[in-house]
């Protein structure tokens, strides 16, 4: 397990505002406490109302903005965990299609619902974003030239109440990991509000099933 650079995470979150929004798509599912899907959604982020954009930006931002190396930790996908049919392969495909494949999303929701034990109704929120990473000079000032476009997924799992109103994220992840200001497809930054919670352990079993 490596260490996450807090500055890398702050650099990302600065693009998670209404004026500098880095997200183009949001998708998700509502599940009951037994893990059955009650409904799904898949929308272009910019077509949401400003109010809904702001609510969802806060959900997404909560993952990279969390307590680095305490609530948010870097994990490796081993070679056996990157085999065909793996969760890693599914996440790679979802990133590449920009969350536009509902069938693949349904596979993730169903797998998640089977293994995740919640205390009530909850939602899985997926965000697809891209960040044109500017080069940095030796004095760390931006040169405004891009070396890489970092495409990524953020997943936030939240309890919901009433009319599908989300609470604070309980767990989630940033994939691929943003490491040394670049994409690392062999790593993932995993968030758990409480690292010892049952939900955090369940997420680990979903992302890293035993070989």
C-alpha cells in the first residue's frame, strides 16, 4: 500500500466546482437494505439543474477531499485481480465508455448489492470526469501546457432517506489512482468514512475478491 500525496487530491478537488466542473456524466442506482436495485439513473452532468450539480459535486468531492491516508488509502490491484471478468476490468471499461454503458453499470450494481450489507436504503453514485493536467515548472507554477488528460471515475456510496436524499458518503473510491499527477491504472484510492466499519470491509471484498 502506497501513500497518497495530499496535494494531488487538492489539485483534483479544485476542478470540482460549478465554474471549473470536471465531470461530464453521472450515473447511479438506488438499492434497498437487502441489496436489490430499486431504480437507476444515467445523465449528462451539465443537464442537471445548478442546485443538483452543486449537491452532486459535494458528494463527489467528499472522496478525494477526505482525510488522506486515513480515510482515503491507496491500494494495488494485483495481477490476479486484473484478470478477464474482474472488477478491475469492469472499472476500466466504465472509464473508457464514460459511464455510457448501462448494461455494464447494472453488472456492477448487482455485484455490489450481493456483497454490501447496509443498515438501510442506500445509493451508489458514479461520476466520470477528465482533467487536463497542466505541466508544472521547477518552481511548481503551472505552464498551462497539458501532458496528459486524466480520465477517472469517482464512486460514492451514501445512505438515502425520504425522496432519495443522499447522506454523507460512507465509502467509495477514485479510479484510477491519481499518483504523481498522473493516472495509475494498477492502483485505486479507496475511501471509508470509518475504516473499521462493516461497509468498508464489504467494499474491500467487492474490489479485491480473494483469488
